[in-house]
C-alpha cells in the first residue's frame, strides 16, 4: 500500500481498492499502524500481534483515548456502534459471501468519514480503520483470503473494544 493514507495535503482517489487520501494535518502514525501498513493482507497479522499485552489492539485503544487537538478521545459508544456494523457484515458474509456484503463494507468508510467530520471520533481511529479496511479485499480477488482478512478485522475490533473498556475502567479508578 502506498503512503497515501498518511500523506500531507494530498487529495484524490486510489484505484487499487485502498480508500483514497485526504488531508491528514501532519499526523504521524504510531508504530502499530506502521506494522499493519507493512502487511499485504490483514490476515498476515497474527492473533498474538493483535491481542497480546501492548500489542496492536491495546496500543490502538490507548491511542484512541488520548485527546487529539480539540477533540476528545474515542468514546465506547462510537466504538461499539462501528463494531456492531462490522459484526453485522460478518454475519452476512458467512451466509452469503463477499459479493453480497461488498457494498455494505464499502459504506463503512463514509460512516467513518461522517463521524470524523462531526468530530465524534479521533483522527487516529479514522486512519486506523481506513488502514485496516484497505487490507481486507484480497489483491488477487481471492474470496477465501478476503474472508480471512475480514475475520482478522473483526478480531482486531473485538480486541480494541476489550482494551478500550479495560483502560476506561482503569482511568476511572
């Protein structure tokens, strides 16, 4: 994947299934995003890389809780809302295949963009989800690989939800 997800002041669309680029306000992605960026497929990440202590999911949850510019961190309602939509797609994917869910999957990005535009999600969450979503559709059109990638996407989200709740509770103690 090209560096268009993090490019400064770039505009345009990518023709490769990636989700296009927008101005990123000189945001420097954390190392856990760089690890994902290096992978060809999301399923190339191991569950251990995602779920272990200080793994991708925990580092992401911590990042999303930080105040960013004039925004608050990601609240659990917004995260659970997005997670619910992704899980709904997963159920349909198991029953009907990728072709049946591809348009619902494509609509996740505008939903994220809307939340980002309203400042109800931090930029880091938007970039993280966009990056992960860009690694789901198999580059060679292999539906089995796409399903594996989507399964890993759900595992990432599940882990982020869990760590978000964990760190939310720790913060309130």
